[in-house]
């Protein structure tokens, strides 16, 4: 049941926006490392990847822009999102 709830929450975070004549998915997430946070807009295929809060990821091929809200990143047609393996050592 928890997986379904997470999936429903993730789907609710992805909006559908009109670009030209097409409707494309747009997901907004925040990348965080230490005290640094950077907003990231994931477009099209990159927006439909299931991610949970706290999941370590590697994202490539992004475009950085300045806006009225500060620096932010956007995916491109070549963006890849890879979930990183997490190992616990005791």
C-alpha cells in the first residue's frame, strides 16, 4: 500500500503543461547536497521517473539558467537520471 501512496504522490507532483501544440509532463524537484539546494525542472521523459525524497541520484546534461527566483537547472533532450546504489557499512 505504501508504494501505491508514493506513486500517487509522485504523479501528483508531475504537471502537464502545453508546449506549442503538445502537452508534456513537467516535474519540479530540488537537488540538495550539504547546505546547497538547487531547483531542477524535469521535462518530458525525465519527469516521469519515480523518485522518492532522499533518493541519491546522478543527473547529467542539464541547462543552468538565472531567473527572478535565482539559479535553477532544467533538463534537456539528452538528460539522464540514474538512481545511485546506497551501501551501508557497519
